């Protein structure tokens, strides 16, 4: 039975199309830099937002019907969400999905029942995947929603909660491997603290690292060859989260010897909440060899929390794709950790949200390639550091210079001239000319 029978398969119609149910820029088969657009942009559906989120907020109940004809909180509803998700992905040409364990099934009366439910639903998902190009990009466990995780999972003060988290984590890895997932994500939604008055920070971070190490050991023991990811976020729900941003997360991974198995899943909205741009955290991850996957969304500059909007800002998607292309692409993909606004509550709105996001990143890819081919920005950056192309500069870069010889050069030079102009306004004009020029 079709759950979206009044909605068509979404096709590419080009930039001049006025059809709200058509792609204007996302042309899956178009070849760019030797790869199809769909391979540059491995778009994924987030099970939690697209199939579960109703628009409920602290001020009122949800507005969107995500029952798909079944009673919410039942296994019949869990199966209906699978049917809806696969029809949705096939109509949009999406080839990947991501999930939390509790997105797939309602929790049972105990872990044993929950695990049985997960076995049942992943059997059903696997049967739906057969004969389609649809794959699991990554899985994860929701170790933040249940009240037991009020103080975190790996960072919990309770060994009972810690063990429960380990059991939930083990099963989520089992499910990810069963579905052929290419990655496994840790989002430390409550791995942090509210006040240092009741917190042993070192103790908590060591316990988080130990749990992650156990997860790696277990995953490798059952044949998981993909990447584990940390998804940085600075705050919300905890005031101080241990995975604040890309740099903090990388330092944590290196501190505890986890950097060989882990990369980062960078979310746009999380980067901006940390006071960075999306492209900043992508660059930090990339130059440290840690860029793995991306949660594609955007926040609202006027709001100080995680709004998880579908990306529409083409400046942002262009600069993001510029970083991704320079890094050689993503081993992971672009997961739409994004939800419709509360007043956008229809099934058609679900499709239009994804069309917006997919077109925004497709246009960003096209314009990022145009910026590279234009060459002015790359050439300017190269020339900006040209003084280090000298013999002394090469000596510094090779780690062979001494403080004494640099000091001697500075004294002999007399007055030190100003460095060359940064020309930020010129470079921003170049961006505009590429994005909007004829």
C-alpha cells in the first residue's frame, strides 16, 4: 500500500522549473570531476526526524501525523515507518539512511524485549533493502533520551546505567553491522555536566573513552570495518558537553588513543552553536585527517539552540562543498539531520524539505567546482604565503631553522614591514561573482 500515493517520484527538471516537486539543481547522474553527483553527495534520510518527529515542542503537541496508519508506540507502527521510509527514499532517489535504535522500535519492558524487537525490525528492513540501491550510512544508539541518562551514559555516575548503555551500544552495533552500515556514530547528547560542584571531569572522560574503546574492540571482533564517529556539539542538552567542537573532539580522541578508529561526523548547526562556521569545523577535521561524514542542516542566527533546519543557505553549502572537495571527498555521506518547521506538517512538506536540502547542496557543489576552476581564491592564498618560498622559509618549514638565526635576520632588516593585505572584501566579491555572475 502506498503511503505517499498522491506524491510523484521526484525528477530533475532544471533551474527554470517552477514545479515544487522537482529538483532544480540535483541531477543525480551528472558527472562532475569524474564522479556522478549522487556519489559526491551521498544523501541520507535521518529516521528520527523524517519518520518520527511531529513538531512537538515545549509549548505544545506535534502537528504532523507520523502514524502512517498505525497506533504509535507499537511494532505495527515500527513496520509502517519502514514502509514509509523506503517509499520516501525511492521516490526521492535517496540511497542511504541513518538511525538510532529507539527510532526503529519502541523500547520494551526490559532490554531483552527491546533486543527482540530490534531483531524483528532489522530483519524487515533488510528484506526491504534487497533488490534496491538503498544502504545504511550509519547507525547509533540513543543514549540520552531515557531518564536513566540524565547524567549521561559513558559519563554517568551510576555503574548500572553505564552497563545498560554498554548493552544498548552493543545491540546498536549489531544492528548496524547486520544492515551493512558504513559507520557508527557517538553523539554525546548528555556526555557533559551542569556544574563542577558535583563532577569529576577526568573520571567521566576516562569512562567515556573506555566505553568507546570497548565499542571499537567489539565492532572489530564481529567484522565491522567502517569508521566510528564522534559528532561534536557544544551545548544542549548539557551546559558543558565534552565534545564541544571538532578541535576538542580530536584532542579527546588523541588523548585516549582512539584516533586510529574514529573520525568526526560534522554537523552544520552544531558548528555554528560552537561559535564557528560550518566550513571551519570541516577544515579542522580535514587537516587532522579526521573528516568522516556530515550532518547536513542549518541553524537560525536569531536563535541560540539546535533548530535542525533543512539547508537553504547556498553560501554555506558552497563553502562546505569547497572544503569537502579539497579534502578529497567524504568516506561517509551527507545525512539530513533536519526536520520541517512545525507549521510545515504535511507529507508534501516532507518531500519539499528534502528537495530544498538536496538542491542547496547540489548547487553548492556546482559553485564550489566553479570557484576551484576560477582559481582566484586559491591563487591569492598561495601568493599570501609566498615569502615562505624563500630559502629561509623552506628551512623554517622543514624544522631546521633556529630562533637565533631568525632573530638575527629581524635585527638586520631594521623596521619590519606590514604583511600583505588580507583582501577579505575582494575575496568575498569573487565568491559573489561566481555565485551570481553571468
